């Protein structure tokens, strides 16, 4: 008896979220056979895993969805910022509308892959022992597929429950009336705290860096109004607008520097962005020098701080949450969008401990001991984030043609060609990963533009009989140099952020996301195929 035959598809996509759904629909229209392997039990990508209390997206309607009329014609989001339940309903809608379920296999955890130089195909292994071959191997696993738990001494001694926000139990957890301690105040931590803060018996927030949150200005959407907007072409316009902006939102930095305006004009402008409009506008629709010039940035911090101080009564909490001297330039760590966060944590039954002033020493059977004392708790919430951006792909045993895994390829520093491919890894593209606009973008915009490029390159390959495509080492070197240049021109290097891997002790600190904006990014992708595939080797 010979070896059992390994199944084959033209394209294997890993992960069932925005990126892979966009690609699936485009590539199957080209006549390619396409499968999606998803390790979870349902589609939704991050929204399958992100089901902690209060989890919702920080991009507003309509741009946080696939840019496809067929889909938005008969699905209308109910809130300006959709929550995880609604986003899951949206994924069900896509599945039904596009009939994609037959392409997806759930509980398929891709462990590793290697490229066959003879057949120009990838052989992909899964943790259930199965294998599959494919011509094009496209991980779409995002930047948050590997969560991070800090090495807190004694964690396993705790007799209560411990939950990490990134792998929150799908059946939910009842925290009402409980004494909860929470480590972390990033995007996940802010949302959990404001959601559970009113109903728990006691909440202690262990904070390392204050989050410079922005008001979300959440609201219910009027279905009739949304239908009117659709009929008017407003949705199409919004999607088109995302193509011309830095972060793939509908708005961009204004063409003015901070000190071009008088103090009165500035105050009015800041108020409009922060208080009247809300969302990310104070970050991404502001003066064009805010993220580049320290004095300009200080002005933004001053205004932000004053507006937050007005919302907190407790002077100690004012000091902790909006200190006079900021820990980093404003907006160089991801600002969370909040709803009542400051009011919720200002209550007497909520304590905030800055772990830089009062470090965590250990977890005991009943609580968390800091230098100053023991905090008794029933439940510990870890909102401690991810081995972000590179951790997702870097954890897989994907072998390059010259030996070594992706992690080996990056051992002396992160390098990719345009944040979408790498030499030594032919016929492999990755979406929403390292050295792309990823964390500096609206997710569906980034994946849409990357998917358009992959569609284009595979279309050409099909038409020209090309079976192997690989980024050149020169293209990788050039992109990595540009990555650093764009990053170094900003104030981002001054923050200890996950944007540069500084959240994990011992990890190399380097830029992980493209800071040159979406427009330059997409232009670079498409130009790379000019002059007979100038940035690619083909065979
Ligand atoms: O993770 P994070 P996240 N001791 O890394 C703290 C996206 N996202 O899950 O700031 C004490 O931001 C850490 O402190 P510090 C979004 O892009 C989006 O919240 O590093 N504290 C920080 O406060 C987001 O930015 C949405 O000093 C420790 C927190 O833990 C990204 O995912 C929702 C510590 C980790 O925050 C990551 O968000 C959720 C230690 N040893 C996520 N180690 C939405 O769109 C870590 N911390 C709404």
C-alpha cells in the first residue's frame, strides 16, 4: 500500500476573519480552489476570541466591515461601534450570503509548513495529524494570535478564577458581586473595567501605564437613516475615502501644524475633535505635526489632560490617570476609546494601583500581594495583551527553503518585503501582519488593500503560467530600511509600547508596524510588480 494521498487546494488561507473572507471571495472568482483552516469553532477572527465583557471595536460604522455592496446592502449595524456579539452576527451573515461555509474547516490548527522545491507547493501540517498541499499559502492570523501572560510569581497558587481577556470563556463569566483584580489597562482592560465596574463588589486595577483614552461617543444607529445613507452612496464614498488616508479611516490629519493656529483656534479645534466628534479623531484627524513634534504633542496632551481631570473627583485618581508629566508623548501608545471609564473608576469601590510605585510581588491563595499589602480577590482578570504582531506568525513552524523558521528569519531583526512576503518563503503571503500598516490602520481597510494586491499578483501568475513567486532579498532590505526611516521620523519610538515589542521583557525593541501611512503602502505594493515584477523572483 502506498502513502495516503495528501489533499490539494490552490490556495490555503489560515484563520477565518476579515482578511481570509475577503481573499476567499476574490480568489474563488478567479477559478482557484480555496480552503480556510480555522483553529477555533467559528468564524470571526479576533471576534471569535474577543468575548470579554464590553469587547467592541474601536472603528466606526460603516468602515468596519467588508467593502462589498452585496454584503452591506442587507446588513445594517445597530451601533456606531459594534460589539462582539453583533460582529459575530455579521460573520454569520457573510457565511450565508456568500455560501462560504463549505470552504472552511474548523478546529484545524495549522502547526507548520514546508515548501517543496520540485512541485512549487507548500505542504501544511495540522495538530490533528492531517496534511494538505497548496500552491499558495496565505496565513491571515492577524497580529494578536498569541496572548501574553506576565510571569507573576505564584499565579498557580491562586484558589479563585483567573481569566485572560484574549481567551475569555465563550460561555461568559458572572462577575457580579465579586472582588475582582485586573492587571492591564490597554484596549481590552479599559473595556472590561468600564463594563464590570458598576456591578462588581470591588475592583482593583493594577496599572503600569495610564491609558490616554478618548471618548467613544457611542450611539445607536437609526436603521432608516442608514438605509438613506446607503441609497445616497454614502457607504461607497466612505469606503473610497479610506483609500486616501493615513490609517484607512474616512478622515486624515489636517494640513496644518499645531502652532499655525492661535491658542483660541486650537482650543476650539481640540474640543471639536475630542468632545464633539469623539472616536479616534483626536488622534488621526488632528494637526499633522502632532505625532512628529514634541512641542505640538505637549499641547495635545495638555488639552486631553484638562478634559479628563474634569471627569474625575478623587485627586489621587486624577494623579494616576492623568499625571502632570505624561509617561510618553500623547498618542504614541494606542489610545482606547472609552464610555464612562473615568466615572466608573472614580467610584469608592474601585482602587487603582500603579505597579511602578507599588510593584506586584506575588499571587497568594487568596489575593495579590504588592509591596504595600495584600489585595484579596475572588477573580483575577489578565488584560495583559499579546506577543503582538510578530508573535502570531513567529510561533508557527513554517520552514523556509534555506532552512530555519520564520522566527529564525527574524532572529537578527524583523524583516519582510512590504509586510506581505519574505525571501526564502516562496508562494507565501501574509495579511495584517508585521511591517504593514496593521496596528496603525482600520483592520478591514488594511486587509482589503492587501487582498487586492494578492488577487492581482495571483491573477497575473495564473495568466502567465507562473508557479513560484518570491520576494527578492533586495526588496526586503529596502522595505525594512524604509520601515525604520518612517518610524524614526515620528515620536513613536519614545513610548514603551507593543507597537515596538516593548511590552514583553527581553524582547527586541524594533518597529513592528509600517508608520508611513496606507497610501504609500498600497502604492508600494502595486509598484512592486512594475518592470516585470521588479521586487519579485518568478518561475
Ligand atoms: O493589550 P495591551 P490589549 N504588569 O498590550 C499591561 C487591539 N484591541 O489586549 O501599557 C503590569 O494594549 C500593559 O501595561 P503597559 C488593539 O489594537 C482592540 O489591551 O505595557 N501590567 C497594558 O496596560 C490593542 O491596542 C480592541 O505598561 C502589565 C496591558 O497590560 C491591542 O489589541 C480591543 C504587565 C496590555 O495592554 C492590544 O490590546 C482589544 C505587567 N507585567 C484589543 N504586562 C478594540 O478595538 C502587561 N501589562 C476595542
